C-alpha cells in the first residue's frame, strides 16, 4: 500500500450521505474522490422535471419534520420548501370527506406499543394487544406502508424509539419546490472540479491498516481511507461488494437490519380532475383501502396535475412491470373517483416509475430494524481500523434512519470520524 494514492479519501456513492460527507471533508481541506456506480448523482433521490418545470420525484420526496441538517442546507443554497397537506380524504357518497378519526385511532393503537427487554415483531405485539381487529389491521397497513416493512420482522423496540424521537413534528411533511435533486445538484456543484466519477461500480475493496485499493468494473484506485455509503440492500446482496479481508462484525450487524421494499407511481394528467365535480376540491392524501394501490397524494401545488400512488411491504417486490403497474394505478383511481378507466387513460399524459427493488444500485427503498436489531445501526456505522468508514441512512442512530435527513447526518458524522482519524 505504499504506492501513490489516487486520493486521500475515496467515497463510494454520490447520494445524500456521500455528497454531504464530501462537502464537509472538502471544506476541511481534505482531498476527496467520489466513485458513483450510476450515470447520475443522487442515489435514491431521483428528480425529473416535467415539461412545465415542476419536479416529479421518483425516489425520496418528503422532508419529515424540520431536521436541522436539511433546513440548514436549504438556507445555504437559498432554496424553498413548502408544507405538505396532511389532510386525509375518504370517499363519501359521490364526494370525499376529511378523515381524522382513523388517524387518531391509529395513533392510539401505536401509542400502546412499549419497549421491552425482549424485543419482538410488530405482528407478535399486535397479536397480544387488546384492541379491535380493525385497529390491528390499520396498524399493520400503516407500518407495512410507511416503513416499507414486513410486520413479521420489524422491531417494536425500534418503532417505539422512532415514534419517540420524531414526535408529532416528524409526521409533518415538506417538499422542496425545486425538487430534492436540485439540492443534491447544488452540493455536487460546490465540490472541487473532477471530484465525482460516474459509471464506476465498486466491486471489491482490498484493505489494511495502511490504506485500501478499490476495484471497479473498469479501474483501480488507491486511498488512505474509504467511506462506504452504498445502500444496505447492495451490501446484503451476495457478491455485490466484496471486502478483503471480510468484515465479520459488519456481516453480523447487517443480518439484524432489513431493507424495506416499496413501489410508487406518479401519473401526470391533462388536468387535476380531482379538483372538479363538486367533490370538495380535495388536496392531500387519498385513502383507497382494498385497491391495488391503496395510498395516493396530490402534487406540489394544488393545481399540479399529478397523483402519486404508493404501496409498501414485501409484496411490492413483484411489481416490476411498468405497464401492469400503470394498469393497477388506473384501476385504483377509477374506483377511488368513480370514473371510467377509459376516460382516465385519455386524460393520462405521462407516467413515472422507477423499480428501486430491482435496481442493482439500491435493491430496496429504505431500511428498518429487524427484531433485536437496534444495536446493529451503531455497529454498522463503526469505523474499521481507521481505514474503512460507513455512512448512509441505515447507519443513523439519531432517530432519522430511513430518511434523507438520516443520510445527511450520517455523512456529517462519518466526515468528523475521518478527520479525527488523521490526528
């Protein structure tokens, strides 16, 4: 490892964690090189601009609450975020009514979950809870969807921790007017030139206390330190990224963490037809239990002609056929709004879908803790021999895991660790 280094620090992954870590390290005078497998930056943030220039998010969309790290970045780059309407709508005859009682009943059920010395899954906890079958079903649906999880695997202790740290503010959502992609674009633009190399899929990391050699599908790089920010789903996938020698403690931690699966579909129509026809001009979230796609929400502004459908849980792994997913979407909206599918298809202008579950650079949506997995995030984040460091939402232990803010915070934490390791 005495050979000339390509960079003092190599960062694997140009997502939220990798870019903010590079920003912090560069501002501290450290030379960084980011290797990104994809042909774009952003990771699980993927923003496309519609023809009239409003952003459509194919990945992360919401700021959950007011995490300081995210809002400080918006202030730094003079960007604006607007609140998301949290109003939930249900069908009521030929129109819609606001539904607050269901959310209150759900909150009451989830508030009964308590941490225990012996952790258990949500499915196990609900089976012993003295609430109605409907309340249990609502809790199952919410956790499966919101946490993109398998209720037979997700940790109750971690759910309780997440609820406690996020509080009511954590359920308030905001959207960036220019789109999440613009925020990461500003971070990338602030880095020194030639700091990012795209289309470099890291396949192997050979390391020792003296440094590391990083092998991609086309090149070899050497660095004193390596920051790994690739998603948990990639690290858990056999052979996707090999460490030599193997990192046994990390392998044990990864087994306790789970990659959640979700699918989302954004449909752009000729007009926001849900604002017409005396339906109360609903704006916010639509509940469509029983439909193929049970949750829908409106766009950035009231007159945005976009509806986004969402479903989470293991079953979404099978939804990788774009045309079939569009058909499911139109069927769901037809039932929700009482409109003929042929009419909806005529109004449809474009559809956006990205299969994060099968994407080789993500292999899932975002993470959750398996039963007994709470210590695993800390172990996953721990540096190895002052050579290999880890960041990404899966490594966040502050209560922001599974979110962009968690990725940002992990990048800052890892940058501080790298700087301290050189002292």
